[in-house]
């Protein structure tokens, strides 16, 4: 796997990595799901609280590279106050845009976050 130096990351991605939002465990979540990337070893656990069809809260715990942590943080920010329909419509491109455009070698971090989201949303009725 190719390596990326910190100076090659976009500033928005670095902001989410150095100051992650919504990190931790959400008590009494409506859904929680874990996603893994077996090729690099990254793991993300996503917690959602859904009230009246809207994501009221989202938290995460991620063990992984800088891009995985940043993608997790950005995802939780994008989910808050969104309807379930909007959450299900979230794309890899929108998440990547929110991070300022990750290098292609780090797109696995986007997949990890969206895999966790998909698994969590399948638990919500």
C-alpha cells in the first residue's frame, strides 16, 4: 500500500483528524454497528440515536489511520439532524468532498465509514 505524508492531506481532513468531533460511545443508541477493513486493519464503531426519523446524535470510535479517523468524524457531523432518507443517500463523493478530497490510496477510509453507516441504518426501522 502506498504511503501518504501528512503534508499531502487536505486541510479539512487534517482538521477532522487533529480535532475529531463526536468521538466516544453513545449511551442508549438506536443502532450501533462495526465495520472493518481487513486489508489495513482499520476498525470503526458507529453509534446512532434516531428520534422521529431524524439522526439526533452520532458518535464513533475508530482505530485506524488518520484518514479513517477523519472520515469517521466528518461522517458523524454530516449525519446529525438529517432524516434517515438523507442519511441513506450519503455518498462516498459527498463524504470525500467534506474532507477536501482524500488521496485515492486513502479512499478505503471513506468505504469504512459508509460500511458502518449502512450496517447501522439497517438496524433502524
